[in-house]
C-alpha cells in the first residue's frame, strides 16, 4: 500500500486546497482555489456553500490530474476545514437554506448576550470549554432558524440538517441526497458549544437553550476512522474517507505535538496556538479555550488549550484589498523594510471583536499612536507587529494556564514566509521560533489521520519520524525594548474596548 498516496482536502477560510502526500509525508501535488468572501454588511461574513463544494471538487480533480493519478492510486482521504463556519441545508434537496455563516461573523452578538443572561459569558464553560462568543456554531444555527423564512418548521419536520464544513464536504462526497453520511469529528464538534467535553456527545440542554433540534446535528465520531466511501462521480469514488480534524487541530497533529505540553502556532487568516494537554481537560483561567485536540479511533480523546486570534493574515489582505496598499501579501514585508520601527503606530485589528485572551465582542479595530511622522512603511510594520504582539499575549496566557514554559515555538502557515515577522516574533517571545520543512501542516495532519485509520501509516511515530526542521529564528532584540513595545501594544488594545453600543449600527 505504501506505493499509494493519501489525499488531504483542506477547506479553509480563504481557499480550498487538495494536497496529495506520499508515504514519507512529502507533497506530491497540490491544487488551490479561492472562494468569494461575502460581506453583506458590517460585521457579517458569509461563504456560498455550493461554490465551496464546487471548488473542493475542482481542486481534487486538479491535484490528481497533475500527476495522472486516479482513485486507484489513493489509499485514503482526510478532510480538514475552517472551523465553526456553519451551514444549514435541506437533506432532501441538498440545497443550503442560507449562505454559510463564517466563524468571523459577529451577527449573533445579541443572541450570545441573551444566552449568557445573568450568569454571563461563562454559562456553559465547564461543559463545553468555551465562553459564549459570536465565534462558535450554536448561535449561528439559531440565527438561521430564527431569520430564514420557514426554516424552523422545516428543521422541526426533520428536513434540515446542520454541519461545519467538514460535514458539508463529507455529506456531498458520500452521495449527498442519495445516502450522504451526516457525520462530524470530535474536534469540529467541540467548537459548536453544543458538545460536552467529557462525554463527547451533544448536550441536549444547551441545544434546547439555543432552540436547536438535536435531530439536525451530525453524529460525532473520532478523528481517524472510516466514515464512508467516496461516491460522487469523479470525487475519489470508492476511496475511504478516513480522517477529519478542524484545521488547527490538524496542524497540531501534523506538527507532531503528541505529548502533553507540546504546542504549535499557525499563522493563516487568523492565528491559533494549541497546546496538547493529554487526556486531561484543563479549564482556562486566562482567556483560552479548552477544546478536543484529536481522538484516534477507539483511543481516549486528547485535549488542548487554545489561544484563538481572529485577525492576523487577514489584516495583510485588508491592506491589500481594502486600502490597495500593495498587490500581493508578501509585499507587506518590502514595505515594512523601508522603515526601522513602527514609528509609534499600533494597529489593533479587532475587526470581529477581540478573541483570546479578551473575548470582547464590543471591541472594533483601531490604529493608534498616529502623528504626522507615520507613513505607509510604519503602518505595514505595525500590521506585522500586531500578529506578534497578539501571539505573545496568547503564549503568556498559555504558560499561565498550563504551568509549562515553552522552550521553543513550532510555527506554520502562510505568514511564516515573512522573515521580518518571524524574527520579531522570536524577539517578542524571547524563545526560538521553528518552522518545519512541510509548512502545510494542516493538510498534512488530516492526511496522517486518514492514513493511520486505514493502516497506510502505523501511528504517531511515523508523523514524528517524518517531521523535519527547516528554519529557526532566535531572539536578538534588547529585552527592555521588546517589553516596552509590548506594554504600548497592551495600551493600544484598551483603546478598542466598549466601541459597539446602540449607536453603532451593524
Ligand atoms: N509573506 C507574507 N507576509 C505576510 N502575510 C502573508 C504572507 N504571505 C501570506 N500571508 C498571509 O497569510 C495568509 C494565508 O496563509 P495560509 O495560506 O496559511 O492561510 P490559509 O490556510 O489559506 O487560511 P485559511 O485556512 O484560513 O483559509 C493570508 O491572510 C495572507 O495575507
Ligand atoms: Mg488554513
């Protein structure tokens, strides 16, 4: 079987990718396609689920045909996905009743506040590991049932189902209206606010509070087992679909963080740091999430602490697309290199409120410390620094919650191509920052989960053996200066609080 390949489908926030891996865990071929980001009004972010499914099919076909592969060459398929983004569709027609509501979307702020009631943000935290926030799925489902004509009646009649993007892709791959499998994995389920972390089952009481019929929810399975067989024409027909992990958990898996205390940080649309805490559910006192890291087949679930940052790479995209400061993301580094420092400017990109460690849905973005001196270069620099400062806040919370002092930080994702950022990151954290050879750790992790489930790989040791370091940045900045900048950052963060009130229309 080792002469075959494993395909990972990475259904991300900005694009969908299909990557074919060989037995050594190296990339054999890759295809990628962006989908439209739909912003119907301030604070709302949607994707068209049909477009996303079309893109997934297109990239799989492309990745296979580049190397003249057919389904006979593929041992298994793994799916990884942007987490929390929620689709509700009619299982009798396959039609979504509304666009997918994306994780960054803040329209559920009122629902979330009402759910918290007297008790507040932490009402469900001991059961689901999460604070009430617009980020998670449950309130998004409620919004669709409350606001789409007829949706609630159809849901109660049993015609509508919900899913995160893994579930949507899997259901379509396995036949859709013609017997599609309606399943998710524990990592994705742990982001709905509807799953009990201990029992790994839906919490009927929370679903009732959110007025969501439990019959809409997918069956929860492990992250590595055969869920179904590809049945859609041209879509890997006959191949077992055998791994599902939310993108950040997949990256943790692909980075071989299998021991308690091991952590990785991914720099994509947002940043997500996860630390493996073994089979222990560690509640956070410092604004982190407690989440499922992975579960391989019948083995016990492994948990993680997570620091989620909503906006990092997408701030670079915002400079590119909304301000037209440059044509491609890497040019932010060229622009930042025209200056020596941030010129006193700090950019707090609270576009979706602030996630970890603050969880403030009333915050909105701010660019502060401006004077006549500040130019485009300083703003580019401030944008890169914002990613590093936010990461330092999360790392400090992580160390406080876990009692583990990180010796180095494993990183991956698109922004790690940025040398200026990676050096500044090492300077701010005062630990080495290390990037592996295969920076596509998200897809890699999903491929490993699927490959392990079908016996293509033996287990975690293969992942460890295949991991290799490519680049390392070590701290070189004066400590006092690094700390002074960080203190100013924290001051800038406070300037974004309390912005959204009844006078702000979203
Ligand atoms: N050289 C660079 N400097 C700074 N930012 C960069 C650079 N190259 C890419 N980015 C940013 O990295 C992000 C893309 O990273 P990556 O490809 O890991 O994300 P992604 O996996 O597509 O995201 P998602 O999974 O959320 O769709 C973009 O937001 C882009 O702005
Ligand atoms: Mg990604």
